[in-house]
């Protein structure tokens, strides 16, 4: 199957009038992408699944991966990026070292998630959907995670924190930043 995918790329280059190894031509995809492509037919209907598998493999949609996906499906890079932009789960930037998720469900909001959001904003100077300039922290507000007995729910890299208030969360964030120095 790997040979079939490699053959696909060689045919594509031949069709575009490029020799197999032109200076600016993309090299063959890494094995992890070949493995992903092997699970699907080169049809546009599989684009979202391929994007999901690619993000799992690389942590985000790298520019090279977007190009390989476009080549594999015989569509433009812009179409791949347009599809990725439509779904908020896809990232085209490298993820932060610490990904903070804060529940904004009704119960968590009643239990003080707004205070935690403000503490994160004061401590890291970011809002929901933003990443610190050093790439260390990112923040996203998420819908209910079904953990209301512990609300408000805040997690870092999928590890739920047991914090009571914004001050405690701010101390935790400062400690993580100090660990990186």
C-alpha cells in the first residue's frame, strides 16, 4: 500500500511536468502520513477523518502535512485549510506546552468558572483561544465535561486540577512557568 501511495505522488509530479525530485518539489510523505493515507481512499469525503488522524499523529496540522493531504486528495491546499478552519478542533499552529481547558457549562459557571477565567487572564495575559507569546500556555473554554461535582472544572493537558479559587489556580500556573526556567 505504501508503494501505491508513493506511486500516486510520482504520477502527480509527472502529470505536473516535474521530475521526481525537483528542488522545490515536496519529498515523499513521512511514514506516519503514509499509514494514515493507507486507511482511506483518495476521495475528498475522507478529508475530515484524515485531518483528525493527522492532528493526532503530529499534535497539529503542519504546513507539510496540509500539502501532502492536498496532494493525496487532489485538491488545493486552500481547500484543506478551509476545511480545517471550519472545525474548531483542528489546529494549524503547534500546541502550547500546557493546554488549559476551562468548563463554561452552566453549573461550573455558577460555581465560579468566571473567577478562574479572570485569574488566568491576570496571570498569563491571555483570553480564551489565545496562546502566550512564549508558546507555553494556551487557554480554551469548553462546554460541559460532565464533572459537576468537582466544578468549576479546569484541566491542564487533560489533568483535572483540584483548585478552589483563582488565587490557587494562579499559584499553580506560576509554578508551571517556573519549572520551565
